[in-house]
C-alpha cells in the first residue's frame, strides 16, 4: 500500500554500504521509521547490540537501506 512504512523504528535492517567499485552489507537497526526513498538514521548491530555512530541511510526496499560512501 502506498504510504505504508517500509521500515519501522527499532526494526532489524540490512545496511548496504556502496562505494566506488565495492559494496558491503551488515545488519543494523532502524532508529526511525520511513517509506521507500526516505532518509532515516540507522546504526550497525554486532551480536545483537548497537555499535558505532548513527548514520543516515536511504530506504531502498522493505528491510533494506543504503549508505553511499564518497571520498
């Protein structure tokens, strides 16, 4: 349904980090809810625990966000 949240606050998401010529992904947690195309804050998870700083990522599909790394 249009307008339905693609990612819920607190939901486990896949964070895809894209750089020139490479991509990596990790499990993370959404710190905000949003629809596809929205920019939200996420943070990585390790062993189920939040780690590192929050980062901004764009929702590309339900349960997946992308962080574009630039030099």
